[in-house]
């Protein structure tokens, strides 16, 4: 079950960025808020995944050095 989206924020954008987001949303048949939410999710969770993977690699290297 998908998490309910009930929180709201005010986002200040340039007119150009807003129009570009609207064009992208229209191209993907999404609402503007849905498009922004999707972009944020990809960005945030992608960055989190990369950070977690980086920490795992660092832990792995540290463990290997300790075993030498």
C-alpha cells in the first residue's frame, strides 16, 4: 500500500523552471505535484542508496584491513 501524501510545502521556483516541470509532467501525463514528488523521490532515495553503498564499501575495506 502506498504511503498517503498529506504533507504540503511551499516551493518557490523561477517561471522557467516551473514551465519546464509542467511540460515534463504533461509529457508523462502526471500532475505537477506528482511530477515534483517523483523527482524528489528519485533524487533522495538515489542519493541515500549511493551513500549507503559507499558506507558498506568503506566498512568492507576497514574489515579487510583489520583481518590482514
